[in-house]
C-alpha cells in the first residue's frame, strides 16, 4: 500500500507521457524474445535519422576511436549502434519485469569462479563495468548469480527515477546513488559485490586525462580510491548481446593484480584498455551517443564543436 500511495504524487498530466511509455514497455517485455529484438531493431532504424545531435556525437566518437575507418563504415557502425539502442529499450523493460526463469533461458556465464574466489577473502568485490547498451541486462543477470548491490546515476525525471530505483531494487539487494561512496564502501566491507560503472566522468574531481583509443579523455579515477579504502578486489565485468537471438553472455574477469597500483592515472589507463578490448569485440553495443571526450580543458580542442 505504501508504494501505491507514494506513486500518487506522479498522477499529474506532466507524467502521463512517462506512464504511457512505461506501460508500453511493460507490454513489450511480455513478447517473445526474438520479436522484441525485431521491434527494437526497427525502433533503432527509426531513431537514427531523427536523432540529430546524438547521431552526430556517435559518428564523431567512432571517428575519434577508429581514425582509419572509412566514412561509409563509420556511418554503418553508427546505424548499427542505434539498432542496439532500440533493442536496449525493450531489454530494460525485460530487466525490470521478466522473471528469472525466463531470463535464464538467454544467459551464459563465464568466470563465476572468479567472483567466488574474490568473495572468499571477505572484502566484497568491485564489479568494474562500463556503459554498453546492454548495461541493464548485464547487471540484472549478474544479480541472478549473486547477492548484488548496484551503483546508479539518478535520473532527472522523478517518476522515471522512482520506477528505475524500484526495478533495480526488486532484483538487486540494494541500489546505491552513484555519489554515495561511503555506502558503497560499507557494502564492500560487509563482503557484498557492488556493480560499478565509472567510465562516464561527472566532473574534474578524481579524474585524469588519459588515452581512450589513443585519444585524450577525462577518465574517472575513483575506482582506485574506493579499492584502497575498502580493500576490495576489482573484477572486470562485461556483457554482450549474442548474435542470432541466442541471448547474452556475462563475463566476470579475474581480480586485477596490483590494483590499485598507487598511480591513479595508470589504473585509469588500465581500465580504459579493458573497455577498448570489449568495444572491439562488440563495437555497435558500446554507448557511442555519450560525449566521451568532453571537458578536456583549453589545452585540447573540443571534438564536438560544429
């Protein structure tokens, strides 16, 4: 009853489009998986010519990361990326509403033994992730393998924020706001694995400008600080959408040796290299519409200038 009462504050007309979208998403999550893929792909095709600025950002990012790629291949990868974004919309709804038994039919797991070994030390585990279009699915499937807590960035729309938080907390043990580092450290010290995707810099504090695909990039260095404070091992965690509608593979890597190294910038380079390797494997699934190379300061040109 308390949940229903709290949602009444979102009954006003300004929230009706969000409610409509959430209702359609829930209906979509009930469709057969291959049909969801087809609808998501079609949605992405429609989004691309209408995306304007975001499509240009995606192409610019691809140009920066793959400077030798011909223009027609850059455009093709950007189009494939929007197809992946369209699929991700339906995937997110499936993450929130589909039961575990259904998702297990589409899940492959690699490296579960690495997480078991890390937790045996009693200091939790930082599951170091990155922003791919399959991000929500990866976190949901990881929560099916272990008692998981997740760090997340608050959404600007309060209704969507509330629904998103509830959806994650129904599956994960706890959803921790991204800036609440103390709560994350407490969870790690309680031997909890915490999903953490710090590859999008939110400011200049705890950052360093280091290469990402050989391009200077403002990169979050907070992972080193959190690992030092908590003593938790850092395990690379990635996921990928498999071809031919076969589902998803989640990949848990071994705990990083000598991390933190004492050199936060070097640790950030190491993280970026891990992301690069996974981007090369599934390039269309990386989140190219984010301005990854923004905020570098006056010493560097703005790569997104008109």
